[in-house]
C-alpha cells in the first residue's frame, strides 16, 4: 500500500514533519510512506495558470497524489486555521484533473497549544470536501503540547506513539476500502 504524507509546515524542525516521520516509523510493514514538503509550490495565480498552465512543481505533486493509494496530511494550526502554505497547495492541486477526487485521506496535526490543531484540522476537512476526497472521520490525532512530546527531532511520547499505531491500523482499513 503506497501512502503519500504531506506536511503543511515548511520549517526544518517542524513538529508536523516530525509527526509524519513517527508515522512512517510506526507504519505496518506493507505500508510504504513517502513524506513530502510543500517547498517550491508558488502562490496560486489564476493569470499564471491561464498563461502557462500548472507549474511543474504542482504537476509533480499531483502525480504523486494520483499514484498513492492514500494520503496523510499533517497540518499545523495558524490563527485557528490551516496555514496559507497548505491551503495554497490544495488550491493548486485541485486544478485541472484534481487527483484528490475519491482519494482516501487521513488528517492529523501537532501544535504547542492545548488542542493540537483541532481547529485547523476541521478547516482542512472542509477543504477536502471541496476536493471530493474521502477523509477518514475517526479516529483523530491531535498532538497537543508538542514541545513536550518531541526531542532532538523525534517523537518521544509513548502515549502518542500508541495513538499513532492504532490510528495507522484504522487508516490501513480505510484505504483498503477504496
Ligand atoms: C502565524 C502563526 C500562527 C499560529 N497560530 C496558532 C494557533 O492558532 N493555534 C496553535 O495551537 N498554535 C499556533 N501557532 C503556533 C504553532 O502551533 C507552532 O508554531 C507550531 O510549531 C507550528 O507547526 P510546526 O512545528 O509543524 O512548524 C501559530 C504559529 C504561527 C507562526
């Protein structure tokens, strides 16, 4: 089973990227996870799209989404919502042959705050409805107080590892249903 894991954060020490690294490490053997960042995706501009079509970086990411059996998105929370970087990328990806249509998706997120990106995940879920993705409703992963759960670039919190392991089992079933 091929899974594409998209992090909505660009910074190198991102908790959300570290979360996806933990997901990859804890994944079942038959689940192959590729983690991608959104570096290189330009700001959406309808004039550019009319003149030149989709940028190469967007086409390449669309192709990765198309080839994957399922998608995982880890989103930070910025001002109670999805970071512009991630929203911008989903806007581009939705254009011309939207590869998210009917795609099985799982969402998660980590923040230093007390509710672990719950608000941004629910905004992301709404965007994914627009993209006609089939997003797993439950279980959910809200990694709160992330600054206490990661150290030296790694997830160290055992309780969160357990949550991720059972989430992955549910996600595997969810993707297999497609
Ligand atoms: C512009 C901005 C807005 C933020 N707003 C929120 C917020 O609404 N809720 C929250 O829990 N954290 C918020 N934060 C803190 C982020 O959760 C924190 O920076 C987190 O580490 C970002 O994710 P990352 O580690 O994957 O880069 C905000 C950070 C920035 C830069």
